[in-house]
C-alpha cells in the first residue's frame, strides 16, 4: 500500500488505479472512503473482498454534482431537491429509487444511496476520474471507521493506494435518510443533525417509528455489531468508580476526567470528531476492555450514542 499526497501526481496515480478496476482510499469530510468505479462489477467486488463486507450490504455512491446524482435515480422527489440544495456537498446520504439500467452497484436493490462529499480531494478525484465512486468507509467490516490515512493503512493494508487529506473534519459518517416512501425517514444518524434536517424537510420519521406493516425499509448495514475496536466495549454511567487494571482502558468526556483515560470534549460534535481516533489509540494500547462513559440521552448525541451502542454489541 502507498499513501500519496493529493497533488497532480497523486491524482494521476489514483485515477489510473480506478480506471484499472481497482480501489483507492480517499478522504471525505466524514471518514475515509474505499472508492471504486460504481459501474464496474469487478471494482465493486474488490471493495467487498477487501473489507470482508457481507454481499447483502449495499454501498453509497459518491458523485460530483446533482446532475450526476439524478442520473442514478428512477425518480427525484421534491424533498431530494430541497435537501440536495441545502446540504450538498455535505454529510447527508439520500436513498432514492434506483435507475433501472443500474445493476452491479453492490448488493442487488431497487434503491440507491447517493451523496456529494464536501471535501476538496474527494471532489477532485470524482472530477479527474469522471467516475461515480462507490465508497464505504475504508475499514474491515465491523471495525472502526478511519479518520486518517494511517487508520486506513492499519485496517486495510492490501489497499493499493490512499490519498492523504489529513484528519477528517467530522470524524463520523454521513446521516442517511430514505426518500423512497412518503416523507423523510432516518436510516442512520450521522454528522448532519436532525435539527438541521427538520429545518429543511419538516418532520423526520425515526427508526422504529411509523407504520408497523413490515413495508418499512431498514438500512441493511445498521442491524448489527459495527464500529467496534478489538477490545470489548462496555458502556457505563460512571467511569470513576470502576475497578481497573492495565487491561482496562477508559473513554470519557470533560468534567469526569479519570487518570490515564482518553478524555474527549463534552460537545457532541467535537466528541464525534475525536471518537474513532480515540478508539484506535485504545486498541493500540492493547487493552482488553474499554469502559465508555455513556453520553447524555439527548438528540444532539444521537449519532455518537448509536455508534457506541453498536461498538458495544457482541
Ligand atoms: O460518511 C459516509 O457515509 C462514509 C463516507 C465514505 O462517505 N461512507 C459510509 O459508508 O459510511 P458505509 O458503507 O460504511 O455505510 C453506508 C450505509 C450502510 O449502513 C448501508 O447499509 C447504507 O448506508 N446503505 C447503502 N445503500 C443503501 C440503500 N440502497 N438503502 C438503504 N441503506 C443503504
Ligand atoms: Mg462503515
């Protein structure tokens, strides 16, 4: 694997690899993605193989502009117009009816997940390659998402090329919403807050809400253990009174500092930006267990709490 700077030579090499139906890891504003030509069955197959991703879990397709997004869809509802105008480029993924001519974009599905990333390197790569890039987070399936090029290297040493864009600014994945039914349904909480979404789209249906008729789609990747470090994650209310030895690491946030702990910000956005890097560091320290102080049960913490709960799932 080679980590390259995003200069003219770096982009030239990246485009060459993508055109040869192989994969390139690249930075986005959320986390690093493992990109491949979305219309090449071979290239997309390489993503699934390298990540050890189950074949039923579909991929997000990244495009450079709204026109390219619309070409991937069978229909384009008004909500898509409004959300795209307000939040693209940015950390919002829209699930839409898939254009009928599109097969081979990961798992078979009549829908497609699309976003325009707000990162100069990602956008330049999309433009230079002229391709739509299927790109899941660039980590082994179930593992911690990468927020630096180093993290990609450690999780997926067999990836031929990584464009290094420095640390990801959001540090947590995009918010995924489904627009294929009536209204806007949240599939995965993420970097874009529900408050921001509601301001534009009105009421949002949360997972578990809405008609219980079995017709409601779920996000296939959201049903299991995920975002997990090697160590066992245990959520606790108070990390201060825990019994600890060298095999136990602690992740907490400001005002409840404990000696030797990873202490993150008490602001949910800043916390999210550092969370995966902190989990990577705790894994590197070789602890067997990570005690995590549970963040407050408020909506501002929804995405962080979602990731921590999945990291703690066995
Ligand atoms: O921020 C992000 O979204 C990052 C960067 C690289 O863009 N990507 C990312 O991809 O997190 P991934 O594959 O790790 O997560 C994609 C999520 C999964 O939960 C997957 O099941 C869901 O989106 N998804 C993809 N296509 C879908 C579809 N057609 N319908 C419902 N959910 C879908
Ligand atoms: Mg992922």
